[in-house]
C-alpha cells in the first residue's frame, strides 16, 4: 500500500510539474502577445508624431519667411512701435485692429513680380 501511495504522489508531482510548465508557457505567450501589440502601437504613434513634427517644421519655416517679409516691408517707425508693444506685453496694433499687414503683403507680392 505504501508503494502505491508513493507512486500516486510521484504521478501527481510529475503531472503538477507539467501543468506548471504549461501555465508558464501560456504566461510567456501572453506576455509576448502583449509586447508585440505594444510595440505595434508605439510604432504607429511614432509615425504619427514624425508626421506632426514634419508639418510643424514646414509651418515654422513658412511663418519665419512671412515674418522676414513683414520685417522688410515695415518702416523703421512701425518696427520700433512693434518692439515697444512686445516689450510692454500689450498686443500688437494689428491684432487690436488699427493696422492690418495683409494689404502690404499683397502689395509686395504684386510689385515684386517681373515688370512689363
């Protein structure tokens, strides 16, 4: 009888050991699946962020060109007035409505073309 109990315990230990290994394998597979999903999501997010950075760099370049154009078109008096407003923290006059730089930009684009 004692021999039979030992044999049953050995079978139970070997079968429980096999189920521990099976559970460990399933946990490892689940972790691998989670890892692959996370990596995929991170790669997608990186691509979205790269595209946003590219668009922001292009927009920044456009704004720098526009800023340089406006600086070149502005009179020294207008630049001094603008600098004073920037230093005092008040909004520029164009935002308040007293000046509108858009017509001068249009005028500059019309006059900068080839003359006939």
